[in-house]
C-alpha cells in the first residue's frame, strides 16, 4: 500500500464571479520515504493540493489517504514548512520554536528541549538555540522551521516553496541541507516548487501539473544518484524534459 494516496481530488471555490476550480481530479500515489516534488505554473493548484493533503482544506470531490486512513483534517502525522519567514514565533528562541509542538503534546520540558536541540543539530543550528528569529538570517529561520516540523516526529513532511524567498546561494545551501536531512530521517516528503532545477536536484519523482485548473499532466521519475551535479548532462536532460511537459509539448519534442 502506498504511504499517501491522492484519488481524483478536486476543489471548487465559490467566488463572487461564480464557482472556480482550484484543483481538478488530481491523482497520484507516494511511497514510504519517497521525496516527491509538485511543479507547475503559478495558479495551477500546487499549494491548494498540498493544503488538502495537510488537511487544512477539504476537497469538493475525491479523497486523500495516509497510511490507509482518510484525511479529514490536520493531524500530527504531518509536519508543515511554509515559505513565509513569519511562520516562527518572534517571542520564542530557536529552541522554543522547535519545542512548541512537543509542548502542545504535553511532553515534559527537559525532554522536549532535548529533542528540540537534537533537531537543531540536525539542521546545523545548535549554536543558535537561544537566538530569536529576528537575530537569524532567512535561511537560518527556514532551518528552524524544518527542525520544528520534524521535532514531533511526523511520518510526512509537507513543504510549500520554502526556499523561494531566499537568495540564490542560500537557496542552494538549503537544498543541499534538506537533501541531507531527508536522507537522515527518511520522511515521506512532498515539496511544492515552481523551480525545475530544484525539483530535479531534490526529488525521486516529479509530478507535473497543468495550468489552471490544475490536474496531473505527467509524472517523471528522476533516475540520478545523490548527491546530484546540476551541471551534468543527465541533470540538464531532466530539466529539459520537465520544461517540455510544463510547456505542454510531447516528451519526444526536440
């Protein structure tokens, strides 16, 4: 059984102008510990679909199942990382932010701080445990957000363009770090991005979505060993293939 099943998921928004489709009959499976990227043009429903999997939105039709159980709302089996740096609590230190989910679960202070520090070590921020978010760079804040999402040990990690607002060098560093964290934790990971090179660098498989209303156009397995060289001929081949699909051209088009 796949870890996550997305079955004919659609979402219709009611707007002053009428009913608008956000996602239309999207279907795919995700295996245990797989790293899957969702790519597509702006407005195609990537983030909407991620929010349905997270349980923040209920589909109009279809269903999502995780571990064989239908998703009916948000659960602690899913950790979430957003793009916005403001997702951290400004009045809490890095350690306090990472420990927050454990605190909500009633974990004793000493135990939750031990776990939080382990997660900060995983993202190479243990020296900044007592720093507040405004003392940290954008990349460091996103590392804290990743550590916080992992701290209560969810089986699934959902990430919505978490590095889009970072400068190019920081984004490259964060992609390498995330790849290392995923290899260490083996979480089932769904990552939304509009960046084709990022998808090829990170993913085991890329789901390409159509323009609005979004559905699955195709799925592309990335058969590259890790760590990946973005300048290799093979890497560039996968980028070109994804760009063809995003342009709506057949895979064999030159």
